[in-house]
C-alpha cells in the first residue's frame, strides 16, 4: 500500500474511533453508568438519565450517521477517492 493509501486509512480509522467513542459514552455512559447522576436533571418532565436511555441515544446515533457521512465525504475528497 502506498503512503497516500495508508494516510487515507489512518484518517478513516481515526474518524471511526472518534464516532465509536461517542457512541459508547452516550449509550453505555449516559444510559447506564451516569444515569443516577443525570436523573437529577429533568428534560421534558423526565429524568435525563432515563431520557438518554430511551430516546436521547437514538437522536445522537442519527446525528452520528450524518456526521460520519459528511466527514467521510471530506476525507474522500482530500485523498481524491470520491465519487461524483
């Protein structure tokens, strides 16, 4: 693999690592580990820990999908492997 290919995969894996870290923190952290602390805050009448476990995680996951698509398009264009 040439240096440009290695740089492309390094950028791609870096993006995936960041997205998976956010996914883990939101799903496991906010929904399970920090739920008791977050339950002191209310959002729409529901404790925030419960909200993250039931609904908030889904909103974050959808946002992550759009963020991933945008950033991958930028990475593809940077390394000239994009599709028109």
